[in-house]
């Protein structure tokens, strides 16, 4: 299962998953005291570990119970919940957060506007939100489709592990969505998020740091 090898695979030179370090660099300057953090799509906790070490209280949500079990064994103090945020957010005992992270998750969300409204409701005034998304790039071998199976462009016969859908948006689309909310864009950056296959096909992401007005 992917969850069993996730940490080893994503940190290997062949994959080189960079998004957690990018988000940490943006968020750590905003950590003051015991900030309450919500990590959506928490996986094995890579995006939240540095914030936890800086004194934050971590709440996480993930669609995979196996991922949650692995993360809970590593970080027993964290509050973790199983949910598919594209369908419904879980009921959380703490419904107000200083920092919300959505790293490596929004490209799997179809109803992005509804999910963002849920996030905004949970974010404190002057709280910060860090999100990444896989960009729609018409000239790219693997990112030329607005919606496609994850493995499209890489392999002809797509296995079950790569058959779920990716929803890509352009930079301007995401910027417009944010500007029509209570979120102020503090910073954005395009970067290579990881490599696919041994041929080193790169996947391009955008990262946004936003503040609730």
C-alpha cells in the first residue's frame, strides 16, 4: 500500500516531494506561541511536523485511515480525523484555527469553491492559509488536461493506484477564486513539486500564502 512506503518514497531523490518544505518556509514566521493548526490532507504529517516542533497544536484530516494510523503512531498528541473534504468536512472540537494547511490536496478536490468556503469559516480573522495546487499547463506532457486520471500522459494502461482524478487549475483561475473571498494573497510562487517516474518528468505546482481579512 502507498501509505506503508509514503515517507520513504516521497523523500527519495527520484521523487523529491518539495511542497512540505515550501509551506514550512512560508508558515513558520507566523508561528507565535501555541498556534492551532489544521492540516487538510495530512498524510503522514510531513507538512505539520516542523510546526509541531515549533510549539503548534496539530489537528489533521485525511481520507485514508491507514495514513491516519501511521501518523497517529508517530505523533500521539495530534487530533486526527478521517474524511473526504470534497464531500464533507468532519465535525471538529476546535472550529477556529490560526493556521490552515492544504498541501498536495486541492488538485483532488472537484468543488474547490465550496471547500475554500469551509476553510475560510474555520480560519480565524488574520489567520493564515497555505495551499498548493497542480497547475493546468497546456504545453505539458502530463498537465495538459484540466481533468484527467493521475497516470494519464505517463502510462497507457492506468492501474487502480493512478486511476483517481486530478482537477488542475490555471494560476489566474485560482487567483480569481481567492480574490472573490475574504482571503488576501500574501505570496505566491511556482515550483517543481516532484518528479514522476525514473525519467524525471517534473510536476509543477503553485503555492499561495493567504491571510483572512
